[in-house]
């Protein structure tokens, strides 16, 4: 985009404008997303509890209710408790909100050669998980700086919970990474092209089960009920945000809904096919890059709708869970993580490895052939097995025996490609 | 082209100023939690420098390990151990001197290393723009499992064998960490007296 703008503007201004547009879109997505989700939460909770939820504001369905709430929050007094550490107290909501938004920088909304993504990070999964873990810092600061025992209790619980749940969450995210052979979210989404049978959740029984472990851990790591121990109205007044009011309070909620959205987006990209719909409709309609830019663009926008739709569905499931299950005790939360989620994630990870090792090149619980995109990864698997049985020679030395200048150039060029496993396998083939 | 702000330089200066500024704030702050906050900001700015250099993987590592892990634990320690509401720390003069000497020695060492390594000399803007940004995780991953792609040009045949991969050091480190984890769990476990043993309280 910056290159396009540079035709009309000076280069330095073009880069700034391009960056501002990207950031503006992301902030809008999070803020508008939060508006919609808060309304949705009210409606869903209402229906689950046999109520109607908001009905009046904005005509039908009360769809402007959140905006009215926002205006109310704007007019509230910005209170700071007398005993508080004022600077940290003021800064904490922004820390949470920044961490929540920063995760969206590396999340793609449509794939292909020119993905819809702010910054195409080569290690997207890792980046998103790293940034999502930072949100807890704002909560801890808020809890500490409030000088209130309720806040401090909430913050301590949140810290313990989030730090523990990052372990199984990371273990679950490793499985799609392994199957796609890449940490790049764009590649992970693209290997699931075609029918829904290619989605990684349906790859084998272990991935199907580990998806639910991932979803549980994601719910816990974004601090949603039944894991919302940091807020726990029945015990801690309001937990870490007891002392907050007005806009600062709403920043925490924007951060929470932003993180819910981003973990759901991550789930939909890692397991649920990302921007690829259940049926390859864009291919049937010819909305691909081969048929010109406009067709490609429409196809990409359909992909965006797909991935956001799946993520919203994920958020709705989180709300459904929230209004269905009672809150756990803190020791139960920790036991769920350490005694159930972590061992289950590890076992399913091993199961997925064993399945992929014994049935490479198959998808949909081993019933169907993998598409070409996944085949290239599974070739790496079978090659690795073949190499392990053939000879114990390290692959690097094989590579070096043919280290004439052009092949090394090729090897270097391949490094710009996506998957480490792919590279390993192609290098190996070059060596033979 | 050419005129105006060159953004990489601008952001380099911004992030390095933030990192240095917050690092100084850590030193001069007295409140422990504020120190932790400034330290987080300083480390996060360092991660920003890594991202600016196109080293996404290293930057994400910095965020995950230092900003995420270490400081959550630090705050845990502070919160669990503090006796008062907001802990204030006074640094005695002796510690100032020791700290100054250590810090200055490290800065002098890094300064010399940074400015006397021939490969690290500053390059012109045209050269900098010509450098293609390579994805960073792939060489690291390949180096971990297969062989070091940066050493394919190694002329000495005998040295190539030792350049195969980092798998062994990685394995040693992970086993070491496992031992530490088990040790921590052993030390922190709830100590229950068994009813039969008449151990003194």
C-alpha cells in the first residue's frame, strides 16, 4: 500500500499514511467489535435467562445499547482512590488495551500471495501468543495500584491463572503448526484450502480433541467465565477493576472483548480453515487471482467474512459457556489447567504426531487424500522417515556435498519460503 | 524521494530513546512495582528494536521470555513478599558505587565491541535499503534440526561436521530446565507429616 501511495505522495508521508490506515482499521475492528460483542452478550445472556435483553435503544433489538452505555461511561467521573499509586493506576488500562490490539497486527484476515494482514510476520503464531500473554500485565498493575484488597486478590488470581494457562495453550497451538509445517499464520490458513474436510480440526481424532482443549485454555487465558476468577463478583466485588470507573473501566472491557476476538480468530485460523469456507465456493465462482484483480479481491473479501464469521461464532460459544456454567474455585481452575488441560494437550500432541507419522498425506481422519498444499508438508514427513531408515548421515552434510554455487543460491532462495520442514525435505531431494 | 523523514531511523531513535529512558527510570525509581513497570517498558522497547530490524522471531522471544515471563514472576515475588502497601527501596551509597563501576565497565566493553567490529560499521542509506529482509525463524529452525544454513559457505571441510545443528545443546538445556522444574516442585510442595512418623515439628 505504501508503494501505491508513493505515486501520489512523498515517500515518507506515504509510509506514514499507510501505517495510519492499517492501525486505524485494526483499532476500529477492536472497538466496533467490542460494541457489537457487548450488545451480543446482553442479548445472549438475556435469551439464556429467558429474558429479552435490550430492546429499545436504536429502534429494533436495542442494537445501539452499547453506544448509549459508552456515552454514559464518557460522562462518568474519573475517580482515582486516595491511597492509589496514581501513575500506575492511570496507565494500567492502556497497557491492557495496547497488548490486546497489538495481537491483531500479526493476524491475517485473508490468505494467498497477498494476504490481508497488517504485518506479515514469519512467526505469526508465536508472536500472537507472546503478545496475548502481556495483557495480564495491565491487570496486575491495576490490581496493585488500586490499593484495594479486592483488586489485589483479583490481580493475583489472574496472574496465576494466565501464566499457567499459557502452557497448554502453546502446546495446543503447536499441533496445527506441526501439521502445516510453518509458524506463519498465512501458510497455516492456506494449507486448509478446499472442502471443510481439509480443516485441521478434522485432520485426525487427536486434532479434533485438542481443538476443544485449545478452546478451554483460550477461554481461561482471556479470563472469561467460568474462569473469570479475577473479577468474581460474588467474592471480590469486581476484582481487579473494583476501583475503576468511566472510560478507564471501559478500556479493560474493550481489551477483554478484543482478546476474546483474537483468540477466536486464532482458533479459526489454526483449526477451522481460516478464510476458507466449508465449501470451495470462491473457486467454483472463479474468484481467484487467475481471473483478474477484481475477482481476486472479491474472493479475498469473502475470505475475510468467513474468518470473522468463524471468530464471532467462537465468541458466541464463549458467551454461551459463560451464561451456562457456574464459576470454578481458584484451586479448581488451577487443577483444570495443570491436571487436565496440560496432560491432555501433551497426549493429543503426541497422538497427532503419531497419526501424521503413520498416515502421512491423509486428511479427514485418514479417510481422504490430502490436498496438494498439505502433501508437500507430509512429503517432508515420509522423506524424514526414509532418511532416518536409509542412512544416519546428517542432512546438512548431504547438502554440502553438492554445494556448488547455484544450488546454494537455490537453498538461500528457498529460505524465503514458508516452511522449515518443506525446506528440509527439498534440500534433501536436491542432495539425492 | 530522499527528502523527509526516513522512518527506520526515526523509529530506531524512538525505540532506543524509550529503552534507555525507561532503563534510567528503573535506576532512579524507588518504588519496586514502578521499577518493574519501567523495566517492562524498557524490555518492550528493545523488542521493538528487534522488530524494526526484521527479526520477528527474536522480538517475539523477547516479549515472551523477558517481558511476559520474567516480569510476571518478579511482580509475583514483590506482591507476595512485601510487608507494606507500596514498597520503597533506598539504595545505599556503596551500592551506587558498585553499580556504577559494573555498569560503566559493561558499557565500555559493549562500546568497544560495537564500534571495532568491522562487520558492524554503519552503512549508507542506499545500502541499507538494498538489504532484503529475510524471515528469521526458518534459518533458526533449520539450524536446530538439520544444519546451519549460515555456515554452508564454510571453506574448511573438517569444520563443517561440527556445524551440523544445535540439537544437542538444545536438548541439554531442556533437560537442565526439566531438572530445575522438578527441583522447584520438590521444594515448593506441601510438606505433610505422615501420621506414623514422629518427626519433630
